[in-house]
């Protein structure tokens, strides 16, 4: 699944940092459009992508039985909540959702000063025997997902684990792939993908830009 | 954050809140089937205890082990210290074995500060003489925030602004009181010290807190009352006429507890002298957070170890 090898010596430092793609606050949207940021997904496209993913989850899991959605903070949690609500609209019963902090399981902890932890909240029914769908905004190196798999391992033993992402931007560094993808976005390594969600950024959009040099 | 945790004064308000928030997240780990995180795998933490201790040493040990660090326990009794080895030589020995953090308790004030000059790893002060015990202050602040600040969110991201804390007893010999005054003040609490005049430290008026000699008056307006242990092992002179008189004026019994506002909590850093500074019925009452303080101690120390050791050191490559 490795479409493109990252340049040697450039592997883990920046690209696999936790929200390299999403955490830094983008300049305000108006400025973003003019500052070299290109919108690659509009609010409608994000809405449709999430609806499609919700349908696909229902299809693959035979009506969403035993599904637990776990979002990876920050934006994965909001996406998980939206998917859970969507599943509720389509099937009548919303899927349980929660959040899974992966900080303590990251492989790049020693590369940066210690980070603040985020919330881990597992729905009361737990994860044992469930089909856990991990939800994140951007799939990049795959290292965050690896950390999430480890973190999940300490919480229990799911029957199966699947992965849903809003954007797959390629450049995997680990043998990991997503089961549900909102949009496949071919990117160059130096580019940055930013996901904005209404819940914390005031608007829905996915922006593509160049890393500030 | 600094590389070491020697004094509560090393912590800014933001540092302190970061530690408390990290601890709040780590609290959920204690309720899981697997109470262990891989974060400090491969790191070595040495517990270096020159003074007797049960809860602090085991608390640090549990905290380090839950983060997967390797723990070496070293106590002065039955070690080369008994043969006359100096602190510096012990430090160099530990250093040569490759340790990433040293947790030190020592009867001399300033021991942790001195040790930090000799070792490359992090130093965490687990009590130095009558000087400081910063992790105790952090776990006390965490317990207060958990019980009294915010609802639902348990005060995440918040300080202890406006909380009235009364610390009662042997302030003179108490490193817990000193660290608490510094930390709680930074977090916005109003601290009042109550003690017999003989057990008030010299120059206490320069501390950022109020001083009173009338326990009953202070109890009526306290949100938190923290009883300190009468440290007879450090007392070389008669600081008060008799235990009975101390108990009557500065001990917390059920009658005095009734003066506290409805929501107020009773804390004690342990070990307690039941029947001296605190009556058994008070220690065992639902208002007492003494047991919660012990379990909070482990998660707060996990948070401290994670924040000191979990990332790359500032500037220096880890």
C-alpha cells in the first residue's frame, strides 16, 4: 500500500507527529483561501462522505450490530460522533461512540517534549467482543493508528477492529490501511492537510497547503 | 516544565494545571483491567530513600511500574550508606549504572537540590528534611480539585481559585505545609496556617499565606482543613506542654468537625497520629479524603514521571 517512499531521513520527525496534519490551527479560513491553501473538500462533500461511510459501516457489519466507534482526539472524536448520529438516522439506533487517546502509546514520544494527554472515554458496554471502528481525520504515516491498536489492546479484546478516515493522504510508513475512506487525496510529502470541523474550528473544510518554510 | 521537580516553587500555574489534568486522564487507567502503559519502557527509575517511608516509596514505585519503567529501590538501611558512603558517591554510583530519574527522600533540607547537580537524569524530591515535598502538594491539590472544583468535568483545566484551605498543626517541621502553601497559592487558593506559636516557622509572615492561632474561628470558613502530623521524631525540645493540651487546642475531633461548612473536606498527608492531631472518628468520616489521597498519589506521581521523562528533554537530545 506504500504508494511513495518518503525521502530517507525524513520519515518520522515531522510527518508522523500527532496532528501534523490537523493540530496546528490554520489561519482563519478567509486568509487560508488566499494564503496558498486550497479547499479540497467542501462542507457538502464532507457531509456526503460521512453519510457514505456510515452506510458502508452498516453494510459491512450487517446493520451495525456490535459496532463501537472510537475517535482519535481531537477531530476523530467529532467525526465518530457524527458517524454515530448518522448511523442512528439510518437505522433508528445510534451506535455507541467514544474517544481513544493514543499519546502514551506513540513511538515518537522521545522526539518532542512531553505532551498533554487527551481524553479516553469508552462507552459503558466496553469493547470486548465488539467491532471497533477507529475514526481519525487524516491517515498519513499510519503511526497514530498503530498506537491506537496498542492502546485498544489494553482496553479489552474487540472481535474486530476497522479504520475509518475522512482523508487518506498516502505516504504510509507501516502496513496499515483504512477500511472506510472519505476521500483519497494524493499529496506530496511537503504538503500539509488540514481538516476543519464546525465543532472546534467553526466551519467544515479540508484544506491542502504547503508546509511553512 | 523543568527537568527536575525539587520544589513546588518550580511549577508555574500552567505547569501545575498540566500535571493535574494529566493525572485526571491517568485516573481512568486505574479502573482498567490492564493498569499499565508502555510509555516509560526501557527507562530506569531509582527510589533513593534515606528516611523511612511506606506510602511515598510504594506510591512512586507503583507509579513508575504502571508506566513500565524499571524500578530500583535503594534504602539507606542495609546499604553502603551504613558504611559511611556520602550522598555524592552514592549519586555517582547510581549515575554510572545508568538511571533516568532519581526519586530522593533525605533528612537534610536541600538534599534533592544538591543531588540534581551531580546526576544527568531527572531528580524528583520526595521530601527533604523540613523543606519540601512537592508531589504531596500536587496530590493534595488534585484531591481538592476533584472534590470541590467544577462539576462533571472534575475541574479539568482549572485551578483552585478562591478555595479557602486551612493547614493545621506542626507547620515548623512540615515539608508538606511548605510545598502546599507554595503550590496552592499559585493555583489561586487562600491558605491559612494555624499552629501553636512554637510550631510556626521563623519568618512565616513572608510566606504567601495568612497565619492564625484560633482554630475554631478558621474552621467556620474553611473549604479544606488539612491536619499535619505532629512530628515527634524531629522535635528535640518541648514545643507544647502535653499531647493532651495540644489535642484540646489544635486537634480535630468530631465537635470541631461540626464547625466546618457542609461541603468542607478533611485531609491528612499521613501517617496519622490518631488521637493526637486527628480523632479516629474524624479520620474515618465520609468527609475525610485520607484514603483518596493515597490512590491519587499514585496517579499524580505517574503524571509527574510522564511529564519529566516521557518526552524529549528541552534542548538536550534524550
